[in-house]
C-alpha cells in the first residue's frame, strides 16, 4: 500500500507537468533547376551542399499530449533501462566471481577415489 501511494504521489504530478511533447516539423522545398544531386554536379561553379539542392523552412512546432497509459508505459520503460544499466554490469561481475569460486572448489581426482 505504501509503495502504491509513493508511486501515485510521484507519477500523477509528473504526468500533469510533463505529459506534452513539442515536435518540430520542417518543410523542405527544392528548386527545379538544381533538383537532385546530378544537376549540381554538372554545374562546376555550384558547390554541392544541402542548401544548393533543397532548403529547409523554419520549424513549425506541434504540441502533442500523451495519454496516461502511454505516459506510464514510457516512464516504466525508462526506469527499466536505468535499472538494467545498473544491475546488468553488477550481475556480470557476480557471474565472473561465481565462476572463479566454482573453479577453486572443483572436485579433484582424490575426491572421486575416496569412497569412505
């Protein structure tokens, strides 16, 4: 119950303040003279740059609102990746030390021959 309260106290204010995404949209316009890189290579005096072939307009921003289930899924995914970044190397070191310990305490030939 305490964990549910802590998650709710954390998640709901975060959703209220951080549930919007500002996505930039660029419009590219190309002139008919220099359309494609082939004509730019034909003209020796024209340098081939992205601006010589096509030009981007100033970005228009679209404000998107995330729904609560999608927000929760994305937050849990982010948390899962952060936990994996911490616990995966820790577990890998544990596997190494377990392998060394298994090698150190491996059975020997004298252990197999002793039937007492």
